[in-house]
C-alpha cells in the first residue's frame, strides 16, 4: 500500500525535527567526556570560550539563519531546501564523529562541525512546518503540527539522555591522587620558574632551589611554594605555551634592591699604591739588562735536535746551525 504524500511529509519532517532537536542538548551531559577526549581544560584561562561555543554554537547558527533559509525556500522550493538541510546535517554529524585533531585545534574543529550541523538544522526547522501546512488539509493541520512539535520536545529530552549514555562509554582521565597535584620545579639563576611554557618569578635569593608549582582547577592563579609548603609567590596564570615571563612587581623591586646593595658606593681610588717588585719581576728585569740570573729555577734546557729533525723531514732548512748538544737558555 502506497502512502499518501501528506504522510510521507509528516514522517520526514518528524524525523528531521527529532534529529535537529536532539543535537541541541546532546552535549550538555557529555561535555566532560568531550573535553577529556580532546585533552582540553575548558576552565583554564583563555579556554572558557571553547566551552561556550561548544554549548551555544549549534543553536546560535540555527537561530541566525532560520528566517534566511525560510525565505530562500520560498524562492527555490521548500522540498529542495529541506532535502539540502538533511544532507548538510548528516555531513556535519559524520565530521563531528571523525574530528581528526586533539587539543585546542580539535575543539575548534568540533565547534566548526557543530556549526555546520546548525546550518542543516536551520533548513530543517525553517521548512518542516511550511511543508506540513502545504501537505495537510485545514482539518488535519493541527494533528500534523502537534505530532511534529512532540518530536521536537521529545528530541530535547532524548538528547540529554543519549548524551549521558554516550559519555558513559567514553573513559575519563583518572582523578589525581591529591586534590590539586603539585609539580616540582627548579629555580633558574634569573629567579624564574618554568611551568607549562611560561616562566614565573620568585623572590631573589632562591636560585637553584626546588619549589612546587600548584594550580587549582577552575582558578586563574598559579601558586609557587617551597618544599615545606610555604607559598612564596602567586601569579595570574598565562596561557599555556605562550612563552611569557610573568614577574611580580614586588619581586622586581626586591631584585633591584639586592643588585644595588651589592654595588660599592666607596670613592674610586685616586692614586696607585707603590708596592715593591716581586723576585720574579727583578729576575726578568735582570735578564732584559743582559745580567745572568742567580735563580736556578729560571734555567730551562731545550733540546733543538727534535726541531732540526722535523725541519729536515719537511725539507725546510733550519735557521742557524743545529747542534746535538743541549743548549741552556735563561728564562724568567
């Protein structure tokens, strides 16, 4: 038995509304699993925008383009635009499942694919009711529109449940052994501690010391403490990997004070102090005058035979007449 056109329209539009509405709420429960799989902390500084766009990107695109696609459907045909919306929505869903990257780039890709889903969802939302109005007579329109709206409302509920089921199948990272795990770091000679692609200052005088760096999830403060637990510095966390040097104004002032304290303020020497010449200086002066040195330590015996043999082997005539006997040379 062949179905009438109006029932085919009702079935297709109901499926479209169900799919589009499920996609609005499916990420609410599954957000922790999504960001865990992407290895992104959405509560870290500079990452909260990813959380907002992941939640609202689909709805924002659908809301903005709803009227536009409704008018385009009036011009080019409602069935054509509705079918195009089905194709775009399906492609966007497949891309969401096949997101290739991880980290911030992966989150941006997933947001873009959800926006592509929103593009298809706008085509579905804009034309479902119009198609039902055209297909059903006046005495059956209320029934068809009611079925269609039930699918929309049910999709919002099913999306939350389905998101939780899918999230349960995604293993999360194990919770740390302590609430806020600390990472051990060594203070460099410049009084800086390197942590996650940035450098944070500590008070001067701690070069080479081992400190612990701690960051509480959901906050924007990085705390640096000694091994005993005493907090010595607290900084506003910079974006990971930014290569920034974060210095506290108090640390800079203390460092300048320590440097200035090490500089002598005494008056410079205005005259030279006369010191008697050392024995080595006296022996060198005697040698320059041609006087024999009385210090036997300044006599060194050098055998020139080795130099003569090397010169003969290289074919170079040695300067002066070589002698096989050691020669005594005075040296200071």
